[in-house]
């Protein structure tokens, strides 16, 4: 007995700087005849993500928060135009009544190992429709993709509270211009340095080289006009980033 074809379909782009993770996600959700998900493109950094999204106009982009070139927030900023323009298709339960496909803007779902509040709030403010962690199951991810395509907001347990707190607060603090100078990856390195991690430990946790960690630390110190990691730790602690 053959398996029934899925009633819906959605075109998806995977954006993550770890090829093995992209391969795993594609294997899990990309069996189009079963899931209805058609993976139409992949990217591993900000520039390639912006290009692939613009070229393919998918229904949903699965977007990692930490990427070379500025992070997920930078992809959202540079892709703002396609969020409101007509995409090539779907989240298709099918065509509209006039016989043509529904054309809606590209929607973004953050898919990240990070569950830090500032990461969640940053990409949501940037335009993402939801945020799920990489502990999500394949079936739940497929469901989340279709919900995002339909315009719903989707969050892993606990993460929605960060967003509600951030947007419901009446005493929202002013924008921290110093912090805004840092890329998402630099912020992650900053937090780990402030927590006392050694360079080798940071490199292992973020899947980058020790030399890259050193480059990020130098950039952070320069941008914040600090002299050493002790000053950096005090700076981060004062802003409750630790």
C-alpha cells in the first residue's frame, strides 16, 4: 500500500553554518513526498543566505542565529524587502479561488542551539515569526514550518515568555549603542568570556577555532574601548549579560 501524498507543501531554505546539521535537517524534513517540505536552497553565512533567499523566494527560511558575516539579525535586515513582497509560492493547501497560487512574503523561523533571551528577542525584533531550539523533533519542525507559513508565531517552550516580557514592558530600557556595535557572534563570545570560559572552551562550544575566538575578543575590546578581559567581564556584568 503506497503512502498518501501530503495535502500541503512548503518551500524551505536552510541557513546554518554547520554543513552536517543542514544535512541532518534535510534528511529529517526534506522527504517531500512524505512531509510536503521541499528544501530549495541552503546557505552557510550571511551573504549566501541573503542571495539564496532572494533567488528562491521560499515560503519559510530556517535561520540560525549565529552566522559568519553578522548573524541571523543581519540576514533579516538585508532580507527585509522579500518579507513583504510576493514569494514564489506556497504553504500551499493549494491555489486560491482565482486559480493562481497565493503569493506572500518570505517568513523566517529561527532554529538555533541558543536559548538566550537577547538572541530570541533580537531576531523577533528583526522580523522572524518564531524561534525554536535545535532539540525540536523532525515532526514538530515540519508542523512549525507550516504554522509559520500560515502566519502563526511559533516558539519552543519557555522562549515565548522572553518575547512577551520584552514587548509588554512599559519601561523598556533605551537602546545600548555600545552593545549594538557587536555582531551576534561577538556577543556570544563576550558572554562566555564574562562567564570565565577559556579560549579553547569557547572554541569548542561555538565550533570555531581558537584563532577565531581571539579575533572576536580583539574586535569586542576595540569596539567597546576596553583594555582586557577583566574590564570586559565588568562591562558585561553591569549590563546583566552574564
